[in-house]
């Protein structure tokens, strides 16, 4: 990405990083384990979308402000921590150990959702689970070079994004409860654990450590991070990408958290009146509303699965183009969701479902590829830490949605997310990617 990434391009093709993921015994198994972790952590995001938010709204007296504020606080703290922890993982190379700790803490928080100790306890568990989930994503993303060379990183990332939505489908099939019943949070936590174990056991950061003690590593990490942050203003294309990614992911984080609540609210009255149908099938009553949520969830996440896989090859060729097109698709999905929500279930599925699935898959898949284009092999964790800032601090939309939904309704809250998308598209328009010759070339 212009001069800021030319240090990556200057490495000769004969040079191999210590963790060069060339084909060998167990290579496919490690790729499968890495991809399976994406299925695992999607169980968490699906739990938030389809189980936690509606349940928390009931526990908290029908308001979303508490959820939005905890989302904001946990993501801001994660955003402050990820650059330092990314640099630390580059120094110690203990990426798998850090991922294990973050994963287990997140699972513990998820299990805590199922304990009936009141609203404060529920929000506290949400804070713990959300911050550790997002820190875990840093270490998980930093392990991508350990399972895929750069020229295949888009495809492997796309496999993770695509197959990851199987986790959402599993939550919809197995754990989505009938209206008015308590969700099985213990079951979703156990599912996360089982699916995450192969990655925690088989995938490791194979780079040799730079520092001895953790204290030395921390000091070196702080020094390295300071140097990287001082250099960032000189890399204009990188700065534009990070700002644009911040805006786009702001909308994604909001969509993940509030999709089920939005769908339920806009279709509640029409379903109660018996006026919602799809291809001759009518939806009515509480069971009808649950069925509408299941159908829309299947459409969004079922399509995101093949989109993520198919977009992988395009991402390897043109990651910036994928991000731009995905942002436009997501903008159209918001407009369609507000226009057809409660009016036409088919229109809702074709806009918010189809276009939303494309936007979700494309932004996640291409973002990781672009980071690998920028990051030298020995600073992967640190650059993913900077990328992680844009992921974790992208929480303004969730707070805006919560307050607007409580004050004016969910449709104005949904349309307000279009502002961030337009700003993000403007930032991406400023980014130019040079042709970069990979330093991870396979024999």
C-alpha cells in the first residue's frame, strides 16, 4: 500500500520467514483447525445476535442502553490493549498460549450468561466475554501466516469467514429457543469450547522468540509499538485503510449485535396480525415470530458461508475492490432492511439478507488480506494489533443504535448506520495498492 508497505515488497522471493507455512505433514490439518476456530468464535457472535440481546433486553426492563454501553466500554478497552498485545506476541511468539487464555475466559463469560443473578451480573459477564473474545481475535488472526502463505491467505481467510457461519447456523438450529423461554447459554459455551480445541492444540506460532522473559518482551513490545505508531502518519494509504475499516466494521459490529432485535421489532406487529407470508406460508403468533427470525438468520448466514469461500480468490487478486463493493452492498442492505422490514419478508430477505451476507463476508475476508500485504513477517501480530484498533473501537454505531432505537424506533436507528458506511467508502477511495511481490512464495 504505497511507500508504507514497500518494506514487504523488498524482501526477495528466496527469503523465507521462520514460520513459512510451506506444504508438509499436517499442513492441511492445521488449516482445517484454524478454519474450525472461525466456526467456534462465530458461535459467540451468533449467541449475542440471536440469544443474548433479546434476553438481556428482557432482564434489563425492555431497554438496550445497558447493552450498548457495555459493548462500547469493552470494545474501547480491547482497542487500547490489542496494539500492545499484538507487539507482545511478536516478541514472545506465544500467540497460541495467549489465544488459549482469551478463549477460555470468553467461554467462562458465556456460561455466566446462564446464571440468574440479575442484570448487573449479566452485563458483567458480557463485559468479560466480549473483551476476551475480541482479544482472542487478535491472536487468532496473527496465526494466519502460520497456516497459509501470503498468496493463499485470502483463500484461507475466506474459508474461515465462510465456514465460520456454520456456527451461526448451528445456534439457529440447536439453540434458538421458543419465544418467552430462557436460552441455553451453557450449551453455546460448550460448543465454542469443543470447536476451538483443534486450533488450540494444533496451530502454533513457529517463529523463534526475540526476547527471553515476559518483562523484557513487554518492554521490547512497547518500544516496537511506539516506533510503529511514529511511522504510521508517513504511510498515508495505510492510515486511510485503517480509518475506512474503522467505519465499515462499526456497522458490522452493530449489525451483529442488533440484527435479531431489529428483525423481531419490525415484524412483531405484522406477524401478530397474521399478515406475513413467504411463498404461501403464513407466519403468525409467537412461534411465527421465532420462525421469521430463524428464516432471516438462515438467509443471512447461509449465504455468507458460500460468499466467504467464493470471495477468497477475488480477495487474493483485488482485496481493496472486494472491500469497496462489500461496503456498497452493506449500504444497500441497510436501506432495504428499513424499507422492507415489516412490509415484505421476501424483500427483506433479498436486501438485508443477500446484500448483507455479501457485505459481511467481503469486509472480513479482505481486511485480513490487506493487513498481510502491509505487515512484514516478523511484525504480523503488531500490525494485526493496529488493525485490531479499528475493529475494537468501532462501537459508536452500537451506542447510536441503542439510544436511537429506544427514543425513535429501530428503523431510524438502522438508517443512521449509513453515515459510517459513506465515510468508510470515502476513505477507501483514497487508498491505492501497489503490486507487491510476495515474500512467502512456495517452491
